[in-house]
């Protein structure tokens, strides 16, 4: 035990005052001999002993009262035989959750973030100037933590905004522990400030915490960990949010109607009626509409709209409703509106006769209006070429999709061009045929961008292609998870069951490569979103034959996709091209592959990577035949093109493209600071091409723009707290205490630094002693008064009588 104010403990010497008074005022007795005294001797002896004990107790209480008072003022603390840090300088690691859910407010109270700011301000104001503060934010959990004093930490906390998405709780704790290991002082405390939502804790979090606990045990002295929970009232939050905005059409083509869907969720226990919902395109509001949502349910609002201008456009959905979290009443996506889809058909066996070329049926299916003589434009522009023209066509036309129709052996340069095309974002569709050499497609295609491997291995041909009167199988299963082909099964679950198959190629998808039916949807959503060249995802079997073998296989490769067919795209091996379903089937597939070429909507924290060629395309000047020249101009340093990005609500920032200017690798604009949701506008400023403009305009600058949208995942709008038992399990892993009030946190912090103060208990003992002294004094006075009035004095105050005779 130690004393915080040890000098005041000297006041305990005041106990000598009642002791001296007692000794000075002791009664002096006179002995008187009395013959009948022996009759009262036993009674007087008992009463005298009782009075002596009472007087001693009264003396003890009177001496104890100043001692207790002095110790109360000295503030004794229990230390458990340990050395307490006391006022020694220390390091406070504050890991604060700045995700969107911290903006939620319940029952008219300030938002969780505002409560956290207020509490942290009070906490930091009690720190000394020698103390060190390390601030860790969930939005920048992977960045080095900033070290500062308490005053600077107060300024940083005041500027905090809750705009980020969910973060794994174990990641946040790990970052805080890592910052604690870099502290300047031996005494370190970790304070985790969060609303502890269910989306912050995953199944893998508890496993990760075992390693964090071992890291903590190796730090000497071990940092103390505390959880400050601001989400204890999440069950009272009533929230309406825009859960998602999606494009139902496989691709968005300028001038053609596109269907959009918005899902709005009501998390309240009461239904919401006549909710005003507004769609907007590039900031221009469309006529509002109203929707009604039941309690704890969701509703879907759809929009059919035509966007005439190509480019990346912003589509926004907002609802007007006062609830716990207003930030999620609005959600936006970026939509890539294409002027047309450029498809290059490589015919491996061309013919001048109608419908005898390998790609003739597919060419008609992709551009039906052009072949029908209709004035209405097609969504797809199909260019038919020979295999010898692959390299130049890819460089000049820059198509979205390349189709190999019964193409045999390709040379090394052609394989490298196709490999680079796919890994950098293009889509490759491979149709089989009698000229296809299996070994050529079973071997990875090497290029400077990486190696391209096909999702399915080509095997033997089943059936005899020349015998069309022998049907070996039919087309059976259609993957219902592949949304572009759902319309084929709208009226018939097996729309292609009447197709006769005379021969087909065996496609073998490895066990680790194939995706299950439940994983297909996830695979399709993930396809095309890869940012690393050469990255592979699990293949999806989109269609199977009647014998269960794969017919169509799709997989992501790098930034692009590869789709393999076990059939040719003509009528040589099957009657598929002769069926009505063939046209919508191929149109939807091509539009879906083209629609995945760009990742235009990202989650907060994801880096933005934008090819500089897209800004040229945004200017509308790139077309077939002129693409190579302008692309090289855009990437050539001689043009002195300037690039910039304007984050939401901030000033424009200049960017320098990454990549080689000689064209060996694509030049890209990269922006990593995407912690704030909203629209990020990219711009390029460069000179016009004199070959395409009048001389008077040659000196003018060409300004092109495009956008990317960053949004917060909807899981931040669910406002569901972590199960209390699960949170206790997390706290137990790292030996942490959970607090909901600042006073409890400060009290425990005071105890850890100085020990447990016991002056309150001493004060209680002091009050009890004073009451006991008063009671005992009154008791003694009463007994003396009663003795004085008795006919037989039992305790003469001034005389002592004996039994000897007079």
C-alpha cells in the first residue's frame, strides 16, 4: 500500500490529544471503610469492569477518529505488492473506427462519432505533455500510424469523418498492437473505439486473434487493451437505406434503352409508406416516384432509361426519409455507356459462299439489323478477318471482344498478341471446329503481359462431324445463375433441348478450376475485376450437354475473360445456329463480356487504375482505323498531355501516368486515396490532332473527362451489433475490458496507474467510528445518571469504600 499524499498522514499523530485528555482527567478516589461493603462487593466489581471496558472503547474510538481522518486525506492505495507507473510518461494508442455506421444516431442522441469525439476529448485533456498518442484509423489501417502529442491528437480527432467501409476487428486490433510496439515509453495502453457492428467480426477474426495475443505476450511490459463500445443500442436504430443499384442489361449501349434496378431496405419495425424515390443521371433528376416498404423488408424500384451520350455516366438513386443514418439514403454507380461493341471475328475457314464461312452465322446473330437492311443501328459492330490479320487488327481497332471461329494453329506473335489483349482487359471467345489443334490451346500462351492459360483442356472429339444424321447428345442444362441467359429460360427451362448435336469437343475443367453451381454467381460477379495480369479465377460452366459434359466454360484471366465453346459457331456439328434462341444467346453473351471490361464502381479503399487510353476514348475521337495513331499520341510524351483527378469535395490533383511511354505496357493513372465515397473525376488536357481538325483549331487544347464512383458497402447500413458473447470472447483473447462509459474507463485507468484507492472505505469507517463514539458516550452518561439516582450507590465517583469496621 502507498499514500498519494503521504505528508497528510502525519495528521494521525492527533490521536495523542484524546489520549492525553483521558490520562489527565482520570478520577481520583478516596478510600472509606464501611462495614456493610461486603454485601455490594460482587455487584460493584462487575459494574466496575464493564465501565472500564466501555471507557477503553471510547478512548480507542476517540484515538481512531483522527487517524482515519488523516489517512483519508493521505489517499492510501492498494498496489498488490507491485510497482505502479504513477505519473510516468506513457503511450496511448487510440484505434478509432471511422466507418459509416459511426454516423448513426439513436433516439435523438448525437451520432456515435460525435459521442466518441466528446469522450476522447475529455480523456485526452487529462493527459500530461509528456504522454505520447498514436492515432490509428480504420480507414488507413494499412498505413503507418501517426505519433503526436495530446494537443495534436485533439485536433486530429475533431476533424474525423466517418465515411469508410467495414473493417475486420482483428485487423484493427493487429494494427493497434503493431503501433504499440513502436511506442517511445514503456507504459503503453491500447484503446479501441468502435460501435462493434456484426460486419466487423468474421469467422476468421477469432483465429487471427490467437496470433495477436501471442504478440502481446512478448511485449514487456504488456500493453493494456480496452474496448470502448458505442454501439450498445443498435437494436433501437430504425434505418431506411438504398441497398444496391444495378444494371440489369448485360451492357449499356448509347441510344438504347437500359434497365436499372434499385433495392431499398427498411430496417424499422414499422412499415414505411409513400417513400419518395428519385433517379438521376449525371446529376439530372428524373421524375420522382413513391414506393412502400414493409417492416424489416425491402422493395425493388426499376427504371428503363436511354442514355444517348457514350462514356462513363453516373446513375444515382436517393430516398427522402429521416432515420438513424442519413448517409445511406443515397447510392450511386458509374455506368460505362458504349457507342457500340466492337467484336472481331477471326474466321478460321472463310468462304465466299453465303453461310458457309465459319463465322457467318455468328456475324448475322451479332448484327441482325445490318444484314436485314434495317436502318436501326446494331449494338455490335462485327469485323470479319482472317487469322493472319489478328495482330494488326487488335492494335488498330482495339476491340472489346475477339472471337476465334475454328482457328487452327497460331504463330507465336499472334498468341502473344491475344494473350496481352486478354490480360489487359479484353475478352476472347473460342469456338471449336475440325481445324482446331487441341495441343495449341492446352499450352499457355506467353506474352510480355504474362501467360494466358485456358480454363478448359481440349480433349477428343465425340461423334462424327460428317455424319449429320447421327445425334450423339443434346443440350441439357443451362446455368440459371448466369443472368444474361436467364431470359432464354423465361418460358422454358430447357430452351435448347431440341438442338441436335452431331459432334462436340470434350472440355475438361480441373477439379480445382471448376466452380460449383452455388459459386457460379459469385464467380461471374468477380470475373473481370482482377487487377493483376495473369490472375485466374475459378471457371464457370454456363451450359452442359445431355451427358453432363461442359459445353460453355467461362473464366477470368487477368483483367479479361476467356469463354470456350465445345461446338463451332456454324451448323457443322449441331443445329444450334439454326434455332431462334441462337441470336439472343450470342447477343447477351457478347454484351455481358463487353460490359465487364471496365470496373467503374469500386468500394472505399480500393485503388483506382485508369488507362490513359480511356480518356482519349472519352473524347469521342477514337474509331476503327484511327485508334493506333491516336493511342500512340495519347501515350507519347511529346504531346505533353496533362492528367488530373478531382476527389469528391476536394481540389484537383495532378497525376503522372504509370507505365512505359514506348507502348510496351499500357499507361495508367493510379489513385490510391479512396477513403471518401463519391465521384472521382479524371481529366486530360492535351493538344488537338491537326490531322483531324481545322488549322484554326490545331492550337486549342483537347479536354476529355471520365469518372469512377466509390461507394461504401451496404453492410455498414445494417446497424447490427456484435453478439455480446462473441465480443466478450474477442476481449478475452487479448485480455481486454469492455466499457460503455467514460467514467468507468477513467476509473480503471487510474487504478492501473496508481493502484486501487481505499479512502472511501476509510471515510466510511470514520463515519461509523464517529457515530459509535457518540452512541457510546451517551450510553456511559446515561448509566452514570442512573447510578446517581439509585438508593444504593454502586459506583461512587469520588470514594472507594471497604468492608472494614468503623
